[in-house]
C-alpha cells in the first residue's frame, strides 16, 4: 500500500486499485495469467491469496484461454469468479468469451486496454476490448483509477443481477491509468461486502442433489431462442447499470450513469471519447470556453449494451460532433464508437454532422493541442455545414 | 410479443442449461443409423464386453445376460461387433433397410 498523501485518500496505481477491489470483493475463484499492462493485478491479488487475506481459490493456468476456461468451469460450478487481462490475453480468450456469455455466467473481468499485434506494442489503445465488443459481455469504460475501482464493484452487481446474468468487463487505459498513481477514496471492506452482497448461484454444477447439464447442443430448433434470451438480458443490463450507479452514488457519494458529459448542455461542437483521453479533452474544452468557444464532451461509460437512445438525446442539440476512436476497426469507414454513435443519431429528424477521427494508436500521447485541433475542425464544419473528410487518422 | 417473450423464457432455460438429469435418454439417436447390429444369441457367451464398450449404452441386459439392442439409441457404429471376441463373433452389422 502506498503512502497516503491526502487525508482520507490513498495513492494507488490503477492496477493496485483493481487488485485491492478484488481483495475487498473476495471472490470464490480467480484464474488469471499475467500480461502487460495488467500484470500487477494478478501479481498483487495472488499475494493476497498467498497471505491468506482472501478466501479465494487462485488457479494458476498456462494461458489466457485456460484462464477463461477455468473461470467458466468455476462459475458454472456455482462460484463468484473474477479475472483480469489485456491485449493478446483477451484475444486468446476469444472463443471462451462467447461461451461465458452464452452460458450466462456472471464473471467479472478487468481488461487493461492495450494495442494488439502486429507490430508488437505494449501500450494503450482500445483494439482489444473493441474487438470483443460483440462477444456478449457488458463493457464499462473508466476514465480514472477511482472510476476503475468503483466500476469493479458495480460490474459485480450488474453481472449478477437476476434480470441480467451476463459477464462484465471493466476497461481502463493501459499504463495511462493502470500505472499512474492517483489519490483515490477507498471504500471500507464491510461496506464493499454489503454493496456486492452474497453471490447466489443459479443451476450450480456442484449441487449433486439436482444435476444439470452445461454446454448442451442447440441446433436449428432451439439455438435462436437462446440467443434471443441473451440479447434480451444484455438489453436489460442498461436499466440495471443506471440503478446500480445511483445506489452507488447514494451509498458512497460518487454517482455514475450511462455516460458522463462535460459542458455539453449548451455546446455546439462536441467530442465523444472513451476512457482517460476524456480528461485531456476536458482541459482543451476549458481553454476553448475561456475564448468563448462552446465546446463540450460526452464520454460513454457503458458501451455494451449500447445506450443508443440516451446517447442520441444527449447529443441531438450539438451542430458538429467528432467521435474519437483509439482503435481502427479496419473497415475503411471509421472507428466502432463513430459507427455506433452515428447509427444511433440516424433516428433524429435534424441530425448533427458527425465525423470519425482515429487517434493515438499504440499508446501515442494524446495532447490538449490534439483535442483543440479537432474542435477547430468541428468549428469549420459547423460554420460551413460541409464535411471535407468523414474519416481520418489524427495525431499521425 | 410480450407473451411470446415470456413463453421463450419459460421454455428455454437461460444459458442453454438443462436443469434435470438423464435427459439424453429423450433424444433418440437411432435415426442416424446406417448399419444395424444383429445378435446371434446361440453364439453369444454373455461376456458383456459389448455392454462395456457401447458408447451409447444401447446394449440391453437382463439378469447378467445380453438380450438385445436399444434401437432407439443405437447409432450403428459397429463397435460392439468389433469388440465381440474373435472366437465368438455373435454380432454382425447389416445394412439398415430404409
């Protein structure tokens, strides 16, 4: 534990805060394989296990594919299960991610965002979690260490809610958030336990009095009905995210919603951006506001399920919007955030102009001047009503 | 639509979990069969190696004796005929007629 610099606050890196949150949750099982930049999560949590401060069964595995497989087995057996990974690790889990969500197992995983090979790169972008966006997992994105810590408790509640029962992924930026030391407010162990509550397994494999089958075949006659149920369940997660975020606010004083806005109410240009880069964008907005430019920000927190109606309502008054993606979906048509936001806005009668900007892949630094350059572009789009380049790489 | 959704929730246990044991018995795999096992009871020594080896538990026994096949589940794989000891060969696989 780092030295406390501010009264009531504790200085922790993102990874330490996540490991500490896992210690406070005290899950039944954790199967993880350490990978940069989330290594310290597995490292510090395994120390908690070795020191006997948690009752968790820690399974050391030979790969991330095995890690997720062990998590699935343990969750089906009736355990509360957590894990953490990054980048290639998440990619190696791929087929098991779909098994976890298809079997409706409420596993909670932290994904510390890192670029995918090739070329090999250990630094932050969102290629990993964005690639997994259709895997049927709930995805919460976190701007700060504090939010990552807070999101983990909420993710547990959301995933395990009887209306949902879907695995959840908490994403935070590799190195930028995972390795930066931030003064955060910790929650007491008993308060954490009261908030997350006791895990109630549904159809546990270890109930020998009532044997069940997991992983049965479902062909043309039934497969679609199971997928329909899964789709309904992840859609219901949106309401639960709102409820849990409000309850968290009432209990601990930090309320969370589907997304965060910054000076968006009267903005006529806005940036939509995920995770830590929102902080840099806010500084740019303050500088522009001082010069009378009505710039604003929307930072989605819940990305899966995608709260399309709420997002388009929050953005509908803006004249020109730039969706900044720290990932390229290699479609030749902008990033995933751009495509989802733009599609959500299509239902509006009067639609803002919306552009896609791919920024800072592989951990390149996102600076205040980069955000200001985007707002300058948006000001021009607003003035002329003309979009010169719909999709473009910036910071290149 | 709501009624239909509730109906789907009720009929299809979430996650494709089968919430009771022994349901494989209800799934009749006999229709997959191309070859059918035929027992020559006069040759059979009731060693029950076929009973041990059958992957579908489709060998029917009574009082420790092999009495026939569960044709609703036998897929016709022919393992019983192969495993039947060389000196006995009481099971033959024959072409399934339509």
